[in-house]
C-alpha cells in the first residue's frame, strides 16, 4: 500500500486534531482532580 503526500498530510492532520482534543480533555481532568 503506497500513500501519496496528500493522504499522509491529511492523516497527520487528523491525528493532530484528535491529540489536541484528548490533551484538552486530560488537562481538564487534571484541574478537576487538583481542586479536590
């Protein structure tokens, strides 16, 4: 299976989006735990 440049860029972009959302979620959890 060979990927062209556009597919790789799109895939990386999507992974980055998911990672950012997860990081925001985890940061929120840390703050919640820190308040207790």
